[in-house]
């Protein structure tokens, strides 16, 4: 799991059938201070995260494939929560 910030929506005219009906977003992993860490990831979003909102993303591919109900889907990342606040001193 990673703390990330939603940086944009992804629009695809052609995509794997398992992505039909799913919102695809670009998530930039960040540290607790909001500084970018690593490369952006494409994730499915069932929670309706807004632009620049902090989210928790998971790379559990099997859980993502279960969510889209396709065991052969290429999906890997998904948003599993929207962050309301981060308590100081508590690691994320």
C-alpha cells in the first residue's frame, strides 16, 4: 500500500474489457509531507476520489482482479481509501 495523490483521469478509447465501467486515475505516490516519491501509477477508482485528493493505493493484483471480476485482467493498482487527515507522528 502507498500514500498517493490523484493527479489526473485517464481516458482510453480502447481498453481491456475488464476496465469497462471503471474510472481510471493517475496516482502519484507521495510521502507524509506530500512530496512525490517514485513514478505515477494508473489505478482503478471505485471511491470517486477527486483531483489532488490523498488516497491509499494497493498493488494487490489478485484483489484488483477480483474487484473487476476477471481473473485474466491486467489491472494491478486500485484505490482502497480516501485520506481525510494524517495524524502527526503516525507512520502511514
